[in-house]
């Protein structure tokens, strides 16, 4: 019975996707403030301006967290890949005896 299954392909794909998300967030720096100017009503402009300010202050942390999660995915693949390879070599060595 297997207690733990690690799908390396899913983790690799997730890591690559997180890099794309973080890179796209990097490129969205000034757009939130610009978008606020296109809204007609003063209340909507105010809300969009507030969103733009919040985005500016929180975007960096969000990008950092997304990048860290991607690094953890890559690290998980590396660690479990090493363990899996070691176990495979161990089993093969036992069978050779």
C-alpha cells in the first residue's frame, strides 16, 4: 500500500505556471492606476483608485508569495525525486544480490 504519491509532472507544470503568473503580475505595475481613469462615475473612479493603491502596495508581496510557492514545488520535485531514485537503486541492489 502506498502512503504517499508525488506526481512530478503536476508539480513541474504547477511550478512553470506560477512563474508565468508572477511574471505577469510584475508587468501589471502601473495598469491599475490607469484603469481608474477610464471609469465615468465618480464613485467608480474612487473605488478603482482605491483598488489601484491597494494593488501597488500588495502586488509585491503577492508576487513574492507566488514565486516562493513555485520554488517549493521545484524543491519538492527535487527532494522526492532524489528519495525515489535512492529507493529504486536500493531495491535494484537488493535484487542483484
